[in-house]
């Protein structure tokens, strides 16, 4: 008997909950494996949980999440349609940047999530998730671009955008995010 997508994702969440492959579990309150529709066509990947996410065990529920919700509204995509997760599944202390070693041991969970969900479109939020697919690229150069790739035998359309937290700190970044979401909205409309 084969497991449903939802059961497979639950298993990944269980593994994340038990994970001791780096030290972040020691300082985190809860694991934040990701959440959303197992049949999502669109998958968002952020950086790592912040304080609110760590408290609730859910991705993008703080201020960045509120901005993400607004941006989703502008393209008329309900949050319940998409899946949202992060490069790191436990909060780094003081929201410091993810370390190379943490990314290395944590991204197999992301890879498993992508292979289970098989989204058509991946929107990367910020440079760390952009670099997961395009290690040599700069977000300032490729944000807002629509890039069709084959990743692990999976055809994916990747659209990198700035991280919502950058938009909260900097007006120009916010304008850039809004513009890139207009691009995403147009792409979705054209795709049908
Ligand atoms: N920032 C992220 O990158 N991820 C979250 O889940 C919340 C804030």
C-alpha cells in the first residue's frame, strides 16, 4: 500500500522533529518543517524560521508572513493552495544567517518535500533558497526572472524574489518584491 502525499510529508515532519544533525535543535523551541497543500502547484521556500515561527512550529507566521500574505492576495492565490517551507527547519539563534554546514545537513528534508509535492513553480524568497538552485547567482541580478530548469528529473519553473524581511526593512526592496509578484501573477494568468 502506498502512502498519500500528506502521509509522506508527515513522515518528513516527524524526521525533522527528531533531527539532531546540527546544533539548531538545542536552541529552537519547535521544529518548523513547512506547511500547506500537499498537492500545491506553487511552493515557496524561505530561509529559516524566526521567533514567531519557532514558537508556533509554522512557517511565515510573523511580520514577514504577513507581508507574504499581502503579496499572495495581490496575485489572488489563497495561502491554502500553496506549500511554504524553508531551507533550515530549526531557528538559528538571534536569526543569524544559515551556516553552510547547516544547509548541507538540512536540505535533504527540503529535497524530499519537493519530490513528494512535485510543484510546478517554486518561488524562492531571499538569497539562500535562490542559491539552493543557482549556487553561482546573485539575487540582485536574477530576482523576478522566470527560469525553467530540470532539477532531480523534475521540471520546475523557479522564480526568485527578495525575502519579505528585506521588503520590510527597505522601501526599494519592497517595490521590487511587489513588481516581481506582478510578474508572477502575469505568469500564472498566461499559464492558465
Ligand atoms: N523568514 C523565513 O525565511 N522563514 C520563515 O518561516 C519566517 C521568516
